[in-house]
C-alpha cells in the first residue's frame, strides 16, 4: 500500500511524494537473492567496528521511512569498496562503502546519505528506472551493445551474468532530477524525525560534489567504478536546495554526533584493499597474485572482489582467474564454456601461443553473431606456474580481435617479492590539531604523492583559507 507524504518542491510549494509503507515478502526474497551478488561486485562486506557503527546508524534512519518500524527488518552493509557509493534495494537492504563513510564528517551526514538512498526505495524509484531502461533499451554503451549481441548467441547466453556484465547494472542507472529531489526531501525528513540535524544532507552533498570535482582533476586516475555522483546526477547543484528545505523542518538543532563518528571511523581502510589488488593511475597491481598490468590510454578500470573490468569506447575487458590443469588451450576453452553454461557449444578456433614478459601465454578469438551485429570475443591467458593461470576476456567490434587491447595484454608482468611487499594499505587517521598546525602542514602528512592539500581539504570539508583551532579533530590518510 502507499501513502502520500507532503514534501517541499523546488519552488517551495507543497508536493506529495508517494511512498510505500511496507516491505513485501516478494521484495524480501528478491533482496536476499541479490545481496550476495552485490557483495561480490562491490568488494564484499567490510568487517570491524566501523561496520557495526554504520549498521546502527543505517537502521536508525531506515525505520523513519515507514517501510518498517522494526530495525531488524533492515540489513545495512558497509562495503569494502574504495569508491564513494551508497544505494539501497527493495527488501530492506541498504549499502554504503567505507570510502563514502570516510568522506562524511559526522554521524548525521552518514545518516543523511543513507536516508536519501532509503528514500529512493520508499518512492519506488528503482522500479521506475528499470521500466524506463527496458522501454529504452536501444543504443547505450558499447558494453551493452556487445553483451546484447553475445546474448543472442546460444553459446553466450550467460555472458551478461557470468562474464563482463554486472548483475547490478539496473541498480546503478542514473536517477532523474525529479527522483533526486524527492529522495533529498525524504532524506531530510528522515533526518529530522530521527533527531538529526536535517542540514546534514546538504553538507554531505557538498562533500560529494567536491570529491567528484577532485576526482576529475586527478589526472591519470583510470578508475571507472560506478560512483555515487555518477548515478545521482549533480549533487553540488542540490546543496542549496537541500539546505533551504532543511530549514523548513524546524529541527536545525538536531544532533550531528561528530565526536562519536570520528572515534568510530578512526583506522578504517581507505582506498584500495591490497588483498583485492590496487589501482594507481592506469596500473593495476596485486601483491598476493604477484602480477601487474596497465590499462590502455583512454580506458578505465573497475575492481571487484573477483575480477577487474577495463572499459572504453573501443571495447570491454575483464581480468580474472580459474582452475588450471597446465594446458592453456583447455583453460581458454573452459573460460568460453563457463560464459554460456554447461549446455552451450563453444565455437571452434585455433589457439595461438606466445610469451609475454617471460610468461607463457595463449589466446583464441571467436566471432559471435546476433541481429546483424557481430563482435569478437577473445580469451588471452597466462601460465604463471605452480598451477596458476589468469586471463583477460576481451570484447571488441567484429574484425578487430584483440585490437585496442594489444597494449593491455602485453603489459602483464610478474611482481617481485619486494615490489609486492611494498604495496601497503592506506587508512584514515583521526588526529587532534595542535597549536601551530595548519591545513598546509597537516596536508603534507597525507600518504599521497600528489594533490595532498586538495585531498586533505576535501575529506575534511574545509576551505583553503580555513584556520584550524587547537583541539579540533581532523582526518588524514596514512
């Protein structure tokens, strides 16, 4: 059933936002089914005191939505992901990355962004996006075109689910401006009813906008993971509107809980988790697998718990591993076979062999046809010895074969033990400002070779001319 909630419009008038007031058994079952897949795609669940804290805050804000009055009906997960992201799906499942939690500067800001995501679910924005996507499934990215072509071939019917595509693509479609405004309004209302300062969503939106701008400035960053700012259009433009609507709540004296938040946040992992490999610029390195490779110019990388995806206008690729018997030809066949399922027939093709930076390698390309669209699918595999093999799955327009990915497949190299040992995790360190400390002096302690000041200012929501006071607590990355 649905209820109408009055919320301020863009022009300050009253407009009704229709929201659901229950979690159906079907939604619970669907959410439970999607939950493990989402965990895999977004780095897995982060464990530790920060996860428990995020769960407590998330459940406190979730019950304000009216979807359920029982906090136990909501599953709130802190994701082990190095990008700023948060989302919720029907069934009471709410997610926030440790990176976005680190961008927040108090508990109310964390609650605000989670309330915004829960608002999307309460207003059923996700279902509307999926319907619109299905009605307008023409064109799209090259990934969509290529996977669509492969899906038309019986040998690759499972590619979208098992290969390069992610099962959460519809969950990460952009919201419309109207949907963003509605979720903002609901998030502000939830903050006020939970006893938080409703202005916290506005300040969190400002930080997200600043982080998005900084990300765009940091040249050479090839990361292309779905970020909150890319699926929630233009957060910076919504800052003023959210602040004005918060003032109408007459609860601006609500809690921010900054001290509790910073205490809980201290020590959280920041950036890439070395156990899943690290992306620095256009280079990927994995200390446990003892390997590295470089994305071609103009291509971005996305790292998940089980694979690395490389995407650009010229094609799509995914790096992963699998069971290896010592025969690269058989390994390549097994990769193709898994894409289509056990009942699929893998097209015939010759396996070509070579050596890449001293590593035995082999590859095979096949052609897939569907609805007059043709693509080349290539598996390029490497024998790392000791019963270990890894591969790229490449998708390019028909006739290109490896094409734009030639530099990628030739860049794979081994890491020495010293190089692997040198890859260290970064963490948030909450420090107390001492007399004489400035934004410039503290920023020099940031564990980055570039943009130290900009990173320090952004993560602490500070201006360049800010004057720090002794006793103030700020975040640095060590």
